C-alpha cells in the first residue's frame, strides 16, 4: 500500500520550498515575494486542516463585532 501525506502536508511542503527559495533569492523583492508565497501556502494548509476537521473552528466571543 502507498502512504499518502495529507493535503495539508503537501501544502506545508510547498511553503517550505518557498521559504528555502527566500533564503537564496537574488534580491530583496524576490525574498519578499517568496515569503508572501510561503505565508499563503501555510494559510492554505491551516484552512485545509480546518476543512478536514483536524482543528476546531475559532469561536468568536458573543460581544465581538464583525
């Protein structure tokens, strides 16, 4: 049988690749771009965890305004 990494794991791997590229980027603009891409992949991984039921939704206090 084949062991498959979860979808969120794949997304985190993509984030890691971006953050590795950030460290070798030739310019400040490229470093910032890779950082933003890595952050976006991490946000997608967190959302995927929530969709998969791995983490509970965040509950807002009743008096918080939207």
